[in-house]
C-alpha cells in the first residue's frame, strides 16, 4: 500500500507491506464550498443567536477584528472582505477598523506574512498589527483565580469581532470562538495560568463542559466582551466547508458539530505503529505545532509502541521556552518532574511530548538542523522510509501499522 503525507508545502510517500497495513484513518471527505466568499456572506446574513453585524455596530465605533497568526490555517483573506464590507455599509470607515493578529506566545510576524494572511487589498486598506504580549492591561480575575491581562489595543475598541477556524484542540477541546481572545491577545501570565490546567482529566480534545481550559477561555471572552464572531470550518485540505457567525458561544457550538462529524473517527483496534503528519504547512511550521499530531496519534497506538510523525519544521523548534526545554539536558522523566514543581509556559508543551514519549516511542522525520536533532530525546530521521524500516525492526515483521495523514485534526476514538 502506497501512502502519502503532506510535508510543508510538499508531500512524502511510503510503501507499507499489505500484511502490516491496518488502514488509513481519514476524516470524512467533505466537499469544499465552491464560492467561499458567498458562504461568508450567507453566514453574516443568517447570524446564530445574534442580530446582524451591521445592526449591532455603530457608525461611531472603533472596531477591532481579531485574526489568527501565521501558525493557523484560518482563511482570513476570505473571511475579512465580507466583514469589512458589512462594517462599511453600517457607516464605518476603514480608519475606524484595526485587524489584530492573536499571537499568544508565538513570534512576531513579518509585514509580508501579515499581507499574505489578509490579502493585499485588505492589508493596504486596513491597519494590521500583531498582538503585543508586553503591552497588556489587567481587567480582572477569573473564578479560578487567574489574573487576566489583555492587549491594550483591544480594550480601546468599542466593538470586537473574533475570527478564526474551528478544529479539535488537544487540551482546549476545540479551537475557535473565544480562543481568539484567550490566549490570542492575552498577557503571558494569563496564558500560563490558563494552560497550567492542561494535564487535568477534563482538558482534552472534543470536550467543552468540564474542560477547565475551555471554560476559562470563554469566561475571559465574556470579561473582554466579544461582540460578534465569524469562524470557518475547514476540511482536511484546509478548504472551507462551512462558515458560522453570530453570538460567540452559540455560533461556536454550531461549528463544533461539523468538526465532530468530519474529524472524530472510531477505531476498533490499537496499532503497533502509527504513521502521521500534522497535515503540512502551516501545521508543521515548527515542532511546537507539529507536536499536536503526536497527541492524536497517541490515542491510536498501543502503550510502549511507536509513533512516526513527519513534520517539516521549517521554523525550527518554535517558542523559545519550548525550544530550550527540548534542546537541553533534561530527560523526558525530568521534564515531567519539573512541570509538577514549576509550570513554565512553552516548556509545558515540551512536557507533553515527554509524557507521550514515556508511554510510546516517537520517531520524528523533519528538516531540523542536525545540531538540534542530536540534542532531542526523541529519535530523528531524514526520511519516512528510514523511520519505518527502523520501526519494523523494533516491532517485528508482523507489526500492525495505522496511517493518520491529518494528525493534528483527526481525533481517533478507540471503541475497545
């Protein structure tokens, strides 16, 4: 069986012997909308749990539109033009509108990256800025005691529109909705205190009620006051299949129904070897993002067996604290012990990789520099063939192999 995995902007192929091949875990192949701009217009004309955008906003308002950064596949260049048109129809000039990219703790973006995200026309008409994690103001405290710091530019706005895309998130349940605010435009302390709950039982993909991360994200969203939301639902090829708009929580919940239908896949048997990819760029832009495919793959593999993940990692390891943790001297066990005593944002994700590696073995196929590879506690390979050959040697010729081509978004559910 010949299988193919997206890798950066390209792909990697691998031949798996029929006697080993269990199958390929693909999401439901939902056809893309032929006219995505018109789908955004449809969603704006039929908001969920809300009046229409142009009926909510005042011609005197200063408006902030929250948009995803370069690490996310959100189709901002498609979502934004109809939103801006509706705002203009409500009497607002483009000078009253600012697009803010929610970076969380990610790196600053280049002007070229911003332009690519929103499209040249929007970039030239509307002010586009990055969230500044060092320019945040405290607005209150959550029920869990988290002090909430928000980017000052957001607080200066009269009207806030959240955009993005919805998909499974390995500890926040789902992306999208109020996640544009938290962690999108929060201060480092707020993000760290929220993410500190990520090892609690309720913090997992596909769960909202009882999920401490998601519940606090939405509490912070209410504190800030998101006035309207427009989110895209994408298929595995990152094409729009649905757009939901309206009141942030109600519209988000409607969007999650489509995600559950497309990407939650039941399996009858756990594999000896799972071969996966985040799904290509931008989901494998660095190891910080590539890690998400490991999380979902870990749900489909037997304890103690092997996950092979192919992620290009053109930007290297990613977030600074994460990179330091993985490129340092600590073993997986030591990273987990460190987390118990001292939660450090960024290093927490290194601890997640350590936790997976303590229960399974991770083989990474990437373009990371050799100097980085030799310092990682996970095994590194230059090709899928090399990694697969090594895995078969370790597991034996009868090893059962499952392929998950879109590992960051496909949620395996074991029925056993």
